[in-house]
C-alpha cells in the first residue's frame, strides 16, 4: 500500500527537486536556494502553494498523486478537492484495499479507471465508490468477475451522472440489476456490456431503450441471449445511437416484426 508511512524526509526532498526542475521548464527561475516566484522563494516541498501543487499533480502519474496526498493535511485536502481523474489499473495486488482507502478522500472524482487483469474488486469497494464519488461520469470496472448485483444497485443510487460505464467481462451481473441501473443512470452515453451474458438480455435492453435515451455507443459483443427484440428496443429508444457492437450475438436475424417491440415495465 502506498502511504504516508513510507515517505521519508530525504525522499520528499528528492521529489521536490525533481518537481521543481519540471516546473522550472515552464520559465520559472530555479536556483540553488529554490524556485523564485512572484510570492517569494520555494525552498522546500512544504512551501509549494496549493495552486502550483495542483498544476504539478496534473503532470505526474497517478501513483505519485496518491503518494503526494499522504504528505500532509494541506496537500491531502488540496489534492482531494482538485483531483477529478484517477486510474488504478497499474495496481496488480491491492486495488480493492486502495479503493476502500481512497474513495472517501477523493469525492470529486469524475473519471475512475479500475480495469483489472485479475479480479480484485469486491462489492464493498464499489459500494464505497458510490457512497462518496457522486460526481462520477466515467467508470471502468471491466473484468471485475467478483462483483455481484449489489454493485449495480449501489451505482444506481450513488452515481446518477454516469455517462460512460464499462462492465465488460462482469459475468455475474443479472439483467434485473442492469435494468435497475438504467432506470437511475439516465445520462449514459457509452455502455460496454461485452461478455455480460446474464445481464444483457432483451428485458434489460428494453429498460435501457426506455430510460437511457442519450446513448451513443453500446457494446453487446458475445451477449448470446440478445435477440432482435432487444436490439430494436435500443434502436427505437436511443435516437443518438451511432455504434452498436453485435459480434457473437448469434440470435440476431436480418429482420423482425416491429410489433414485438414493447416498452419495458417493472413487474408488479
């Protein structure tokens, strides 16, 4: 786990020198005693103004951002308030614990990438994201094989502003949970359901067509239960739809009677 306990003063001083060289490339006067600015001289990492810190953070990788957020309370507050993009796809072992630790701090996130090679995330992690990151617009949970419907229900209640959602390879999700998500996350424009065989049913697509009228792109690759009924529900309900991936959808035919299309309604 990356954290404050792993930081030493000499490490911070070295990081400061490197960061100041980076900032110095923008025309600032970097001298032996520090960086000269209009407000004075920055002689050490504690002297960095919050505005400059956020500019620096935007130039470094996400792992460094996490380390920087553990330096002191001032840095933590500034980064937590200003950070809107974060990717943890580089984390191969402790992503779940990292999400549980960071989500309550980074409540202003709009873009969160949690793509995994091996499944790490639990429903508890996604529920924590939904509880704190209400401004999320982009979320990538691809290959999260451990997640259940609880995650979709949590996102439905906590992340209404989602515009891009990638749950490709999440094979445990049901069509009931996906339909429920669609009824709450009505701003979706890009939806990746590739390999979501259980979730991507005609029932779920009818709900998506009814509620997610802004959709522009849907990936239904290898969703073997999708038929013409579901596809036509998307076509009629999503006038902005431009891209529809039906690779591996073996039940799709060349034509179907439109009389089979009915609006989705919740069971009584």
